[in-house]
């Protein structure tokens, strides 16, 4: 059980953090530190702003990172009406990578590019992608990274007519995500026989010590096709909601922009900021400070558009100039 849940990984990380911050931790006790650490592991917040080697160290860390990325940036996927999925922002791979680096500063660009290729099916990295398309492709690429490296090798061997039974399963060094040569999927008539492809993947899943999608779901997905290209397989994985549910990190695509718990927290923050924005200027008089605060109507946003602020600043500067000239 300890090995399956990677308990040793978390114990080593907890002790390492304890030693690095022992002066601060000594103020409230070691027991409280371990309690808060493992509570954060359970809640999935332990991966925030950590180095990539830790973020990708365990399946739970990867799932936690995916869930955190979705919850933090799901608003990128909607523009217009509340939780509307009709209109959405489209971003490039570089822009999505910048969002990933807000959570993990040393997140490798290569992983982002591989996820983008699943969506774009080519090397046009400057093309725009919707949040949902990128997110589900990124989930497959990030969570099943070692599995996909072996799948790429199997696919190349099948294309070349070789026996893929001697495929080398990636080791932990694959966390560095070496460059994968994208198979040639330009011609839709190309590809490999789907049934033979599945037999090789089933064997891979049986002997792999890394995370793999459920073989039964892969079989069901490949059973509807006679031939399959590499990127066609990756796209099918990304779009398969049964595989998404089995992984358990993200909601179904239809619920992607819904997060009631987070929405309640955001509404509380907006209400607090709105209350501050409508408060009058502070007075130096003690009597004024002791006066009861009048409830003001809630406004939608405390922030003014940028062009309005600039206009107000220009008017203010003009007013100051007039005042100065009148004084002179």
C-alpha cells in the first residue's frame, strides 16, 4: 500500500521541507507541520509553485496539478455570458505555457508543445486553441507521458514492419521528456492495423509500471477503426470521456466551466472588494470614524476599464494645470 500510494515520496519531501524551514516551523511545532503538509497532499494543493520534478513525481501529483490548472484558469475558456461555452478565448501554445508556469515556474515547454500537437496535428505552434481542446490534450500528454513515449516507439516499429515486443519501457529519466520524433500522419490512408496496434498496447499496459489508460477502454476505442495513426490515437484518447472519468482529475467536457465551490469563494471575494470600493474616504476625525457604515448597493465590479481610467487621469491632469495657472 505504501509503495502504491507513494508514501515514501511524500515522507521524504515533508522531511526535506522540515529541515529547510526548521526555524519557522519550530514556532508552531513539528506535529502541526506534518498535519498541514499531509492535509495539503490530500487536498491537492501541495503541488502549487513547486518544481517540475516534484509535480510529475507521482500520479496523485499529476492529477492534482491538472485539477489545479483547470480550477485556476477555467475562466479563460469562457467569454461573454456567465459560464457560456459558446464564446471563448483562443490562445497559442506559448500563452498556455505561460499559464502553466504560473503554477510551476520550470514547467518544460516541450510538454506544452506535445499537447498542442495533439490538437493541431502538425507543427504550427502559433495556431490558436480553445481552453477545452488544450486542457484534455494536455491531460493525456502530461498524465500518461511515459506510456505515450512507448506508444510512439511501438507505432514506429509497426510502420517499419518490425516486431514491437522488445519496446523499451521508459525509466524515471523520462521525466525530462526527451524529444519525440512525431510519426508521419500526413496521409489519412497511412497508419497501422488497429487490432494489431491494440495487442501491442495491451501487452505494454500489462508490463508497464507507469500509469496507462484502462486497456478495456482502449480496446473499445480502437474496435471502431480498421487503421489508426499515431496522432489519431492521441486525439481519440483526449476526446474519450470514459478515459477522462477513469483518470478522475477533470470533470466531463459539459461541466468544464462549472465549479460551484470555487464560484462561491469568488463571489465572496467580489463582495468584499465591492464593499471596500464603495466605502467613503477615511476621515481623521474620531467622530467620523465611529459613525455607522451605511449599506451601499452591490456593484458588479470594483475595477474600471483601462480606457476610462486613462481618460479620468487626463482630465485630472488638465484640472491641475488650470488650478496652477489660476494661482499664478
